[in-house]
C-alpha cells in the first residue's frame, strides 16, 4: 500500500509542476489546495529538495520549485526516494536486495516467482510515467484554479 508520505509527495510535486514557473509555490498554498497537513508537507518537501527534485527560495515570495523539467522526473525515482524499495519483498528488489530468512531456495520459491512478475509490472508502469504525465493539464479545461 502506498504511504501517505508518498501520496502527498506526488500530489505536491504535481501541484508544483502545474503552477506557474515564474515564482516558487509556497507550502501553505500546497497544503491548503491539496489538503495536506502543513508540518508533514514541510518534511516531505525537504526530502524532495535534498534528493535534487526541488529547489527553494526564502522570503516573502519564496517557496518551492522544480529543478528539472516534469518530463525528466521519473516516477521510479520519486517512489524510491519517498517510499523506499518498489518490490514488495526484499528478495526481488533490484536496489535493496536481501535474502528472505524463511526461504531455503529462492529459485524454487513460488512467492519469489510471483513477486518478480509484480515488481516487473510495477516498474514498467513507473518507468513509463513522468511527472509531466501526472501534471498534464488539458488547456481547454479549467483544472487548476489559481
């Protein structure tokens, strides 16, 4: 299950991507519009900043802004930063592999075989979606009210 941290992080990134690139977006605006607790959002945005997705500017007109183009921000990268491993069990993780304590032979394990398929399907979806895909706004509709 997706954690609230990751869900809120995706909502915040999408909001920032949709906002005007002329000025940074304030935490209070994102918090209010996306119904994300302010203190929790601060922590999430700091994580995204430390990971190189966001920059920030202090002051009255300060806030957060994207450091990369939305089409260059892969969902695999965002999820790994916010959620950790994408695989549901450690024995099939590509970046955080650990042998399962209760497994005698991974190659004969039915759970391992199934979870490899789940991991590969999930990675396929995440690798083929960027922040631009999530933040696309149909110019003929009023999706965001500023």
